[in-house]
């Protein structure tokens, strides 16, 4: 029963992302932003601006209220934040793009150890792409700590990070 619920959430997330990406590709940025905002409010219960400006630690603590489902929420939120970062970067709002990427990175790094192996593998590529973008721009101590932890785990050959 729990697996069915999680599968429905994953399907909803895929539909949500496809809709946002379709808006972006059609250059309907206001609609894409509206969808991101609406999904943040509906899924997480917070407006995007509040999510973006929270510290990564505070956002993680906030998501812990959902128990095991926090990982589903974290991955869905990370996907929304990655979309937001692309829109912000294209609009030359670089501080917003950086913050959204920092949040997405931390959420995914924290979630990867509990994801099924196939999903963890897919998200590992996204985490690595985010890290490349963040490596020279981020000065947030928590983000830098997460980067160091990930590099250490990968150096030690851990596959579930």
C-alpha cells in the first residue's frame, strides 16, 4: 500500500515536471513560474521565496515533519528548485539561481542514501551536475560541508550517495 502511494507521488512529480518543462520550452516563463510556486505551496506548504531563502539546514528540519515521506518531498522540491534555478539564471537573477541550486543540492545529497538504487543512480548525475555549478560560486558553509561529505563518500567507494 505504501509503495502504491509513493509510486503515485512519483507519477505526479513526473507530470508536474513535464508541465513545467513544456512551459519553459514554449517560452511561457510566467506559467512555468506559477506552476513551480503552486507546487511548492501544495506539496511543501511554503511559498517558493521562503523555501529559497531558508537555510538548507532549516529546510531539512522543516521537511522532517513528514517522517519517511520527507525524502519524496525533498526530491520533488529539489526538482522544482532546479527548474527555478534555470529560469532565474536565464533571467540573470543569479543570486536566486545559486540559492535554488544550493537548496536542491543539499536536499538530494540527504535523500540519496534512502532512494532505490536506480533512482539514486539517476540523481547522482544530477547531484554531480549541481556540484559543478556550485563549486566555484557557493560560499554557504553547510553546502560546502555537503560537498566535502559527498566527495569523501565517493572516494571511499560508497555507491549509495
